[in-house]
């Protein structure tokens, strides 16, 4: 049936015989038209005939009485293109000629191949063929599209064929204004770049059609603006997830021990280099495991960074409790030592950390482009935070950590070994930072300076959300990430960060303990 009001070109009943006969013409336009007619003829031999022509194995014999014989050469023998059987008459090599081909005929062959796929038994193949015809929007394909639509039962394929029909009609000289306006509505509903480009080419149409096209273009522009907002939100969530991973460990250590750890960024860096080492070992010893390299790197990064964190707390931090300035200077010096150690071991240049195939590429959802690596980081951040919540709420370590956070002296009086809680907490925070390094290795350069780019942002996230409050860290990281992504197109990346920092300073002046301050006797004193 027709997809819009008005007449639609239909296939003629005699398309089949005329198509085969036209292939024997010496006129290239006649051959091209014969190919197009053959594609919509419904002949079971159409695909084989067009394939033979493409491979230059199609011949015709003018010595046969009546219509010329169209022959497909198979090896040293010939078969009749119309029937697919060996011809009754003997075929002489001297009597046959190649069907002539030029660029116009080749274009007709490509178009016909796409049209033939419209009649494939597979619905996905028919849908793809219709999408290809939509992009080419050749008016000559209207006949085959109409024939395909008359028999299409699959809703998705039918929608794609309908769109191809609308595009072809708008570039043809056929159809009334009502047909064209209906076709414009179909393209407006499709709403992609190809649709907008085709609509913009209709300025020379009649006034009603041009007005409908202008209205559709304006509507698509508004939709694009909405999708742009959604895209910015997604980028903001991905940036917020990165900030969350980098700040989550800092929120734990800063909240429980009150330690300003300037070496926290280096724990992130160590996690990234752990990923690099894991991938290098896999490349050398078991290349087939490369796709699982990140699954191996995550627990190893947690163990390595967490172990180094415990070592740092036991060897240095525990002697500096209650002396925040000395702690800040000591951890800053430690960060320089760790950076130089990494330079000495791995060099100062960036290291190549590969992205597994399952994290590569992107997908399109409407006007939203979703890259797999960013989406994976968002999901990974959610899993890490859920695991941290489970540890803090459902384990004895978490209970003791919360007790020390709320009132260290009372916790010690109740028999909790606060020094070991401090060490384990510092190790947990450093381990989480190491896992953040695994994620950051997929979107940032792995170098000795990797952690320095996130330490200030991490402190901003922790202070804005409320020191020691994990939920506050989640909300503040996502909020700052989204705000940054909305400010970047307006003010630029650097000025946008300055604006965020000024806004954060003003906010802290009003609420010094952040959005979600912890409650407890020690905090309230």
C-alpha cells in the first residue's frame, strides 16, 4: 500500500521480459534501465543475472529467433538467464557477445543489488537495504521500493522502507505537493543528519512544500538542541564518574583520619602503571587474554596501591597525626619521590595502555553518542561505590571505621584498635585510588604526572560534598562534572574551572562543612 497520499509508481506486469531483453541493447542507458526493471521484476533469476553482469559473465546471443537469449557463463558452459537452465539450442562462442558495461551501468548494478536485498528473507537485511536506499535517495528506486512495501510484514523493515520511499519521492519529479509534505513529515520523524540535509535541499520546491520543509528543519534544530543537552549530561556524568573514582578514596582517608594526603594522586598513578605492567605481561605471555586485562588489573591495582598506602601510613603518617601542616608537606614531598621513582623505573614518556575491543567504539541512541569506554567507567564507578557502601555498612571494619569517624576517643575506649583502623582505612582509600587509575588509563595519558591532574579536583569534590561522607562525594562529583561540561562550551575549559572554583569558595563560606556534613560528637566539637 502507499505510504503517503497520492499515486505511487508501481511495477509493470511486463517488467520481467522487457528487462531481460533490454540487457542485449548496445545503448548503455537502455541496459541501465533494464537492470533497474529487472530488480523490481520479481524474477527468481534477477539476482543471479545481475551478479553475472557485475562479474562480466553475462552474454547475449542475437542469432536466436525472437527475443535475444541472455546467457550466464559458468565455466565453459552457458545457462539461460531467464530460466536458470541450459538452453535447448547449441551455443557457439562466435555467436555470443558480452553485455556492455560503463559507469552508468555499474551505478545501476549497485542500486539494483540494494533493491534486491529489499526482498531478502531476512528482515535485518531488508532493513539495511532500505537504509542504504534512503541515503542514496535515487528517484529510479521508487518502483522497487513500492513493490517491497506492498509485501513487507516486519514493522522495523516497513518503517525503513517508508523512509526510503519518502527520500526518493522528494528527489524525484513525481508526486503531488500533498505527497511531498507527507514525505517531509516522515523525514522529520526520522530526524537524523541525512534527513536534515535532504530537507535543506528543498528550497526550490513549491511554497507549501518549502514551508513544510522549513518547519521540519526548525523542529529538527530544536530536537538537536535537546540532544545536545543530553549529550552534555552524559559527558558530565562520565567526567563526574572519573572525579568520583579519584576522590572516593580521599573521602575515606580524609574523613576518618583528617589527613591531607597530597600523595593521593600518586596512588592513582600507581594503579595506572599496574595496568600497564599487566598488559605488557599479557602481550608477552598470553596475548589471548588481552580482552580480560582490565579484569586482572583492577584487583592487582587495589592490592598494590593499598599495600603501598598501608606502608606509608605505618612508616610516616602515624607520626604526624594532629599536625596538619607537617602532614601536608610530608605527603607532598612523598608525591615527588613517588613520581621520580616511576620516572626512574618506566621513564618519563607516556606509556601505551591498550583498550580492549569490548570497550572500543561507540553507539548511537537517537542524537546521543555513547562511547563504550566512558559508559564502562560510569558503570565501574557505580560498582566501586556500591562495594564501598557494602564494606562500610555491612562489615565489622566498616562499623569500626564509622565509630572512629564519629568519635575517635570513645571508639578507643570501647576497645577498637584505632591505629590499625587508621592503617586499614588508609590502605582502603589508596586501593580505591589504584582502581581509579585502572579506569583513567583508558581515557588519559599514563605518565608520572597522571595523578597531579586530579588531586585538586578530588579535594574540591570531598570538601563540596562533606568531608568523610561518601554519599556527599557521589553527589558532589556528579554535580561538578555536569556543571563543568555545561560551562566548557560557554567559557572554555580553563575559565569554566575558575568559575566552578569561585562558586565553590562562595558555597563553602556559607556551608563550611559541605552539602552533607557528618554527624557525631567529635565532629560537632
